[in-house]
C-alpha cells in the first residue's frame, strides 16, 4: 500500500521548485517532519539548502523536527517568513482582531478594536513600504500569506501578549497582494492599563510577527525582484522571544 503526501508551497518556493504543490508517494503513512523534508530534498536536490532552513507546517502549526506527521494532515513547506485575558472576548470578536486582507488598512479602525474603558494606554505600530533600502529603489512590495495559519499565529501572539502583560489586548491587520510606496502593509494595535507595558507589548508583537507569522514579501525593484524572509539570523519559529 502506498500513501499520497500533499505539501503546499509558498513565497519563492513555487518559483524555485516549479510547482505550488508537491505530491509525494510513500509506503509510509506517517513520518517525522525532518524525514519528510529529507524526502522532499531527494526530489529537489538542487534546492536542498532552502528546504533545509524551511519548516513543515502541520494543520496550521509549525512542526518540530521530531513531530510525527500523517499523510492525511494538511501540510505545507514554509520558507523563512518576512517578519490569557482576564475577560476573554467571544471567539468571533477574537477572530476579527486578526485580519489578512487585500484591501487598504485603516490604523484608526485597527486601534479601535483594542480601546476599552479599563485600559489607559493604546498604541498602533504602522508598517509602510519605503522607497530606498541600502541604495536600492523599491517600486512596490507584493505580499503572500498562508492565510489560515497566519490568522492562527496572529492570535497566538495576542494570547502571548495577554499572558506576559496581564490583560493587554492586541489586534493585527496585514495586507496581501501589491502594496505601493508609502502604503500601509501592517498595523499592530495594543492596549493595556499602563503605557510602559503598552510600549513593550507593541515591540514584542512586531518582532514575534516577523518570527512566526507565515507572511512573505517580494521586493520589486527597477531592475529585478527578490523574496524576502527572516533576516534576524537562523530562523526557528518554535523558539520563544526572551528579550522582553
């Protein structure tokens, strides 16, 4: 008996491997994440380096190298990414605080999701497309996301913030598709009872987003383009941030 493994690809991987979905036949119906990466590398040996630094996602969560996967799982190969409350909100309200959208983002609208009477401080971080980076002129950015997992990991960030800074609220909206110069690509809003924790939580949110949320950006220049991923050293989304 053989099993069919289906692995989705994102960001620059479809361009490199020439496919958006890898179909892999195996006599094994389950294998460790690292073994699955080895099997993929055997199919695409010329791309072994990028496959090695990528992570397997299983059912919208990052899988550790020794995690046991099943052929029936929803699987994806993700290259390096770009970038408990006292009174829990209902599930629908939580979902609406974490948004992936092709439309323009209003920082005021995102901020309004976290302003509550018991909090005395609120802050919004707004990320925009800059024109020049290290002497190279950017024409536009193009963002891609593994949407269901991106929403799940955004909510994870919000849960971590609420635990680290007791009761703090977080809302995140991120663009996908084409984002022009000076346009907003991401808004992260945080509120808390006091301003110090608000500043700290906001910085934590953007650094954590860069580490774990499966969103990638493609920089389009006047003379070329490149997918940009994690740029803070070796990428390991299963590690916690400790400098907060």
